[in-house]
C-alpha cells in the first residue's frame, strides 16, 4: 500500500459520513480499555467490544477510553452513537490516510495525528493514525494497533500524585500530544544518525550503493515532513481556540508544543539540505573519477596512435619498403616505437597530465 496517499477507491461515489474503513487490518480483534481516575482513585477495565459501551463517566472521575483497532465500522458506529459523535468525525476515524487536523464540535473537540513506527522492510518509517475525541470529562483515543507511544502516560497515571491525576482529561489530551511530538523527535533523531553516518561514508569513499541510500533517506524525510507539517497548524489553532474543553491552565502548558514541532521541522530541513549536499558531492566525486578514467584512456590511446601508424606503414603490401630486408629492421622499429612512447610520456609528465 502506498505510504503517501491511501487508496480511496472503496469510498468513491459514497455520500459524506459513510462509515467505510480505509487502511490495513493491524490486529484481529479490537480492544477497548477504560481508565477512570481522579486524585485519589484509579480503575482500569478491559471491555469486550461485544459488550455494551458505557456513556456516562462518573461525575467525580475523568475517563480515558482507548480503542486499539479501528477496522470494525460497526463498533465505531456504536461508540459514535453512545457519545454522540458526528458521522463526519467517525468517517475520519475510519479513514487512516486522513491528513492531521483539529475541529471543534458542539459536544467535543476532535483531532487526528500521526504516530511513526519503524518498518521491518529496509528500515522504512511508517505512520499510524491516532484520533482524539475530547469531551468535558472524558477522552476517547482511537489507535490502529497497540503501541508503546503512550506507555509513559500510563505509568504516570498509576501514580496518585502525578499531575495527570490532579487534572481533567484536557491535561491528559495535552500529555498524549506531547508523547506524539516526542515520538517525532525520536524518529527524526534515529534517521538523523543514519544520515550523518552516510555523510561520513560518502565523503570518505563514495560508491553506487550510497546513491541508493541518499535517495532512500530523501523519500523518508519527505514522508515524515508530510505527516508533521499539519501538526504545527493544529497546535497554533489549539492555542488560539477559546474552547470550553481546554482550560486556561492546560493552554498554558500547550504553549510549549510549538517549540517542539519547530525543532522537529528545523531538523528535517537540516537533514534535507545535508542529503542534497551529499547528492551533489556524490555526483562531483563520480564525475571526477570518470574524468580521471577518461584521462588515462586518452593518454593510453594517444601513445599508441604513432605506434599504430608505424606498424600499419610497414604492414602495407609493397615490394619496396625502406629497411624491409634489413636484418635489424624489427629491432630498429621497436626502438623507434619505444623512443616515441618515452618522449610522449616525458612530455605528458612535463605538462602535468600524469
């Protein structure tokens, strides 16, 4: 499946809000986990997707419901009906190739982001979609499959004195977004280390395999930039939103997020420039190597031109040729050829062509 644009053929001709899954089935069965918490208590339960989905969070608790596996459109519809989620938002959840964005509805705040994972094929980077539905005291996250991105948040939730437990779900939303941005920086750091190693190899001893690596990392950088650039728009829009779902205190924390996304985008630009310079360096080096080869072949051919002339002259079928019957003719001709070659080599050396 294409990484830059997912196949939309399944949705062709369907009306807006049609719940059709677009993507790959990452897990066999969806998994639902519900975490209810406040400053003094935390309860975690795993819910069978076939069971009824609760709607009313306890007034004294915040609720985080996470769904791993978004390929079941019927389950997504049930969650949407229970939490009064718009069909347009449900359609975006099922469309895993959606561009990251944020939108405020009447009862919730909806956003989609991308999370990067390392592929098993040629160290490629792939992205997975994660969607957020933020209500007044609940947060629903939709992931394509379980992953380690939010593990640090789960550890912090287990601690009664953690800041997450002291705040509502809007702070949890900020914390999860922070984890996503950390994921971006981590992936860029890994790619950057590989590019820097490649830079050292190319400047030391370029080879054709390096050109393949340069083109490979240029595609990876372009793929990462495609997923990250819209996130800056999301963060800037969040900081300008006067939303009832995000408190003033949480907005204060979110003001640090633009610095992280700017750092990620600046790093991508730097590595993009490095790859462009490596491509130029590789072409210059290979051009120089080709010129040296052509120079050697030209000198080699130039030396043999007069020798070929002499050999061709004495190879003509005439009865009278000077020195033809001389018993020392062969030695004399070889001596003349050697002398011509020596004089030409001395001349080339004097001209610094060798």
